[in-house]
């Protein structure tokens, strides 16, 4: 009986660790995306397709850098040669960086093909980034079993960071 309880406890910790890594990747990826949308919006205010391309290239480069760095760290910390399976596992774990870009890229592409105006596409990409940050704050608060006040603080901090980036966009653009 105790062995089963220990296995369940280890599985729960591993699941929590994986969730934490994905959450971290989403937050980091969203911040990168917001930064690129802001700088891209300044450089190409009427070309959301170009901004989307910058977002995709940047997030893929950051993802590759994370996979490479974590693969080397794994090799050293576990004193073993890297296998293709381990690299694939790390790449999958770090995929949340890529996934974080999807809402904003979709908004930018909607502007690029004329479904919405170019300016609206850029602002929608930023708003969706804020929604993702707020959602990540809620997920963190839930995982930590925070009370309402703690949840509000975490969500507010995530949103404050995103809003700081958007305020920076407004200041730089004007």
C-alpha cells in the first residue's frame, strides 16, 4: 500500500513539474511575442503580415535556443550522452514557447489578409497576449491553490507586465 502511495505522489510531482515548465514556457513565450509585436508595430505599423513573420521567426529561434540549452544542461546534469529521444522530449516540453505565439499570430494574419484592419490586428495581437498572461496567472493561482486575493495579485502582476510593454509601445510610437 505504501509503495502505491509513493508512486502516486511521485507521479503527481512529475505532473506538477511538467505543468510548471509549460506554464513558464507560455509566460516567457507570451512576453517575447508581446515584445516583438510592439517593436514590429513600430517598424511596420501597416504590415501585420511582416510582424507575424517576425513573431514566428523570433519565437522559433528562442525555442531552438531553449531546446539546445536544456539538452546540453540535461547531458551534463545527468552525466549521459544525449539521445534523439531525449532531445525530442525536451523539444516537446519547450513547445509551450511556440504555442504562446499562436493567438497573436492568428490576429496578425487576420489583418494581413484583410479580415480586420492592420491597426486592429496589431492591437488584437496585444490584447490576446494580455488574455494569455491573465489565463496563465489564473492557472498558476489554481495550481498553487491560492485564495481569491492571491489569485488577483498573480493575475494583476502578469497583466501589469504586459500592460507595461503596451505602454512602452504607446510611448515609443508617439
